[in-house]
C-alpha cells in the first residue's frame, strides 16, 4: 500500500479511538438569546410585533404566501431567516435591503416560480431548492455574493450557461433539485458547474433514473446523488451520467442516497467505478430487488480505498449467501463498512486480504464470524457492534489469526465469559478493545488481551475489579461506567492507567488511597454515584481538593451526597464534618484526658488537702445555714443556754477540768462540755453543731494535742461558720502550748489562717501573769448576753 493509504487508515483509527474514549458528544448550541421560533403555528403572514432585536427567526412549516418590505424592514439585525415549507410563490429580494447582516436564508420547499433579484452582500447560505422554477433561478446580482458558501436551486430543465453569473465564485456546496426535471428521450442537455467542493443532485424518488445531462466540472471533490432507481435496463444510464464527472481528477468521493437497484446493476456500478480515481464510495439506504445471482467481478487495481454501505433492505428472499458475501469479502480495498443490514455472516477472503478496516455494525453475525480465518493479516480495525455475539472466548479466538489487529469493537452484543483464568487466545497486537453494553461480569478480567491500552467495559454487570490482575500493566484508559462497582479500583494492577471513567456506579465510600496509588492518572470521571456523606468520605474529598480541577472531570457538579437523607443533594465540596467528630482516637483523648486530669486533681486534693473532710464539713455547714436562715434572730438568742463551749484534746482534759472550767464557773460562766452536755443518740457532728449554736462563745484550747485531733478540728470549723454569730467575735483561742506552724497539717488550713489572723490568749507559765489571763477571758463575755442566758435558764 502507498504512504497515502496508510495515512488515511491511521487518521481514521485515531479518530475512532478518540470517539471511543470520549463517546458521542451532542452539543446543543443556543444561537442567541434573540432567537424567535414561530414554526408550525399556522401563520399566514409575518407578524408585526416581533422584537426588533431579533437575530434568528424561524417561520418554517406555516402557510405564508407573501412577503413584503414592511415584514422585514424593522428587523435590522436579522442574521438567520428560515421560511421553508410555506406557500410563497413570488419573492422580491429587495425586501431584505434593510437587513444588511442577513447571512442565512432558507426558502426551500415553497411554490416559488419567479424571483426579482437584489444584491444581499452578506449572504452565506441561500436555499431556493424544491420550488417550482422552470429554469435555474440565477440572476447577475448573484455574482456579487462573494461570501456565498451554500446555494440550493431547482429547475425542470437545464441550459449549459445557467450558472454562468456565479462561475467565478468558490462555493462549498451546490444543491440542485431535479425532481421535476424532464427531457425528451434521446435528448441530452449540458450544464457547466462553477467551482464548488460538493455537488448534490436530487432526482425524482419514484421514477427510474433517466437524467441525461453532460455535466462539466472544474474542481469538484464530492458528488452526492439522491433518489436513484435502477433496473437492469437503465443501469447504463447512471453509468453514462457518472462518466463525465469522474474524469475530474479532484472527484474522490461519491455518495448515493436512497438507491433501489438490482444486484446485477449494483455489481456493474462497482465494476465501473473500480478502475476509476474515486477513493471513497458511500451508499446509504440501499434496496436490492429482483434476484441475486452470481456475477463476474474483476478485482483489478483500484484507487478506491473505502466502501461504505448503510442500511440495506433485501427484497430477495431466496439467494445464495455465498454469492452475495463473496463479492464484498474479495474486494481489494482497505476499508469496508456494511452496517444496518440483514447479513447473517461474512465469508473469509480466499487470499490474503488488503482490508485494514472492517465495520459490520448492526448485522446479525454470530460467534462463527471469521473463525479460523487466516487471510485478514493486514486488518487493523474490526467493528462488530450490535450483532449476535455471545461468547467472549470465541471472540478472542477469532482474533488469533489477525496479527495486525489493533482495534476491536464488539459492543452492544450479548457477550459473556465463563471460561478458565487467563486462557483466552487474544492476538497480542490488540490495544483498543470495546466490550461495552454486554452482559459481562467480574470474570471478564480473566479474559482480556495482555497489551490492551484502551478498554471500554461500560454498561455491563461488573460488581468488582479483582486485585490480583497481572496482565493489564499496559492499560492506559479504562471505562467502567454504568456498572455496579462499589469502590474505586487501585492502580496496583494498572501501572500505566491515566484515564478512568467510573461514573454511574454504586460507589458510596470511595477509597482515599486512589490518588496515592494512581500517580499517573490524568483524568478521572467518578460523578453521579450514590456517595454516602459520612466521616469516611472526608479523606476522599480532601484528596480531590489536592489534585488539579482538570483531573477530576465533572467536579463539583456531578459529585453529590445521596445518603444520609439530611445531606442528600449536597455537593461534596460543601460537605464538612469536624475533625473531632470523625477521629475516634482524638475524641477519646479529648474526653479521657480531662477526666484523668480531674481524677488526678481530686486525688491530690483528697490525699494532701483532705477534700472529703471539707466536703462533709460544707454539707453540715450548709444544713446549719439553712436552719439559721429560717429562724429569727430573737428566737436564736432565746436558744442560748451556755456562755461558752470548750473544745480541747482529750490529752489536755486535765488542764481544762482543773484550771479552765473551775475558774470560769466561779465567775458564773456556764460551760458546755462534750462529756456532760452531748445528747445521747445524736451523731457527734450534730451534737457539736447543737452545742456551738447554744453557746455564746466557743473556746478552743490549742496545743500540739489539739492539732492531732480530727474532732477538735471539726469543732473549730463549725464554730467559725456559726451563723448565729456571723460577723461577731465568737471564737476565743487559748494557746496552751506553743504550736510550730510547720507542725500543723496542710489540710488544717483553717487553723493556720485563724492563728495568723486572730489574736489568741497564751497560757502563761508564770503564775504572776495568770491574773491578766483570766481577766481577758472574763472580758470576752458580754454580760447582757449572760443575763439572757440566765433568764433562759430560769424559764427552763
């Protein structure tokens, strides 16, 4: 094959790969916000209340019969006007003189018979086809349409110089509607076609092809003929019609639309075109009638590179399939497409074939196709979409004898795989494999080509991707959308993976390790999955935020919460949970550490500051305070029965009983002592409180023995908080023996404070100083209160 031929195939393969990866993308273009659609509403005239700023106006498929200057003059910015399929009979182009920006004018499928010309310099698309013109509606003003790109015309007869006014223009496409064309038998007309890339000729759909026109061309690249009805008798008419155009060396592409022919005539047309310079032949909507028999076909050297036949209707029900299929299988061309046909099989070429591209989309081929076929040695691309293939193992076996095969598309079949692991006989050259829209399961990963780079498995029944895959190290593109996958696959088995399409699955909690294991990933499309917005998803969201927005396709619009219900519809980028609520260890530390600190603090307080003791004292003090609050002061005073309550250590009882008590009682001071005044049956604490409440003063005999007595400290604590005497000097401290500060336990901080803040009476060792000691004690007692105590005693 020539370098040009190889280039064509490679370009086609590249286009196909791109299409396979990206898929079919349909773009709906909004021509502008000033577009007005008034089609199919039964209009009989142009409305006057159209917005003046209208740029695109569609009034097709109505009943408009006339156009006037006033209909268009106020639409000064109009660019596109569609008036096809109305009932317009006459048109004066001067009505558009106030539309200087008009570029697109469609007046096809009307009843136009006559026009009056006026130059519209901005026109790029003018369609006057499928009207009732007798001759081609061309006037000299059309020669000034230098921007014209498309021109549609119609006529019932042709003259050679009809298109002379536009001969100097360079158009992309000319459409000639010849449905009403008629010429007498054995009469031939001529027509000179101006410079155009594409010429479209439309003939009558129901009449046998009988057009006899000598067409002269300059630089035609593509010829399209529509509505061709042939039989064995008039087949030569079409061949003669094609004889002049195909002499043009630039004519490389011929398209035949809506062809009805016999098999014999079709083979004759093939044979006629085979040695000609045409490189591409496209037949769309082919109907074969009468019979199919063996026809001689000489596969001479040909410039034809591609034959494409789409949608074949076979009205011959009894025929030899071998005859039909052999004509195509033995063609010495590079690219063959036969799609949307009732073909059930295609025979293997008898000799090594030149085919590099085969497309048999939407046939009824079975698993027997090309089995044991060893002649397709140059085949690079094979497309078997929408057939009846069922066994993936047999598909792999089919490729075994295709050493050049690189692209295989078997999508939209019913393929399954139930065979053993790693035992599929794929050809090693295969790099692009499309298995989408089948019924494959997880087992498909045990039967894949070892060197595949692009793998399409979308719309199958895959639930998981095995982690122990070892044969897909070359895989670069993986499409597993529309399956039932629950997680993103790691790249341990896909070292070269750069593009992953995994949207529309069942992924609720994707692994955050994906981007760490897939360092080569350049694009991932994982949106439209039922994401469960919980703590586990935070790491995945954070990992997405760390990669480029170009890598994550569809972010953030296609990534939304599905569960729980409270977050449903929330974009993942707006989903936030605190670190504390998601980190169990941190939550435990946050709770446990304060508890431990509190426990240690309480332990220290209990061990070194005797906290339990103080708590008990506070409790008793609180009860005492509550009682005192509810009793009036006068009533409390009436309860006084003693001048003083003496608190002392049992080890100092000898001094108390022999010295202190006798001296005080000699002065008529009534003393309360625990051994004679505590009420039996009551708790010690309650007796202490009662004695302190019934005593005007509390005397504390301090000594090292006092410090060692816990009960003495109780008595000191309650006396200090005696509410009856709150704010008064109700404590008398007697220091019987010196007490070093460092000998007072730390838990007795109350005693430390009293000895520091209060004046105490020190018992003198010298007898000469004791008189002053006793005088100070007597002075500490208020005689008025003493009288109250005596009166209370008399009443008692």
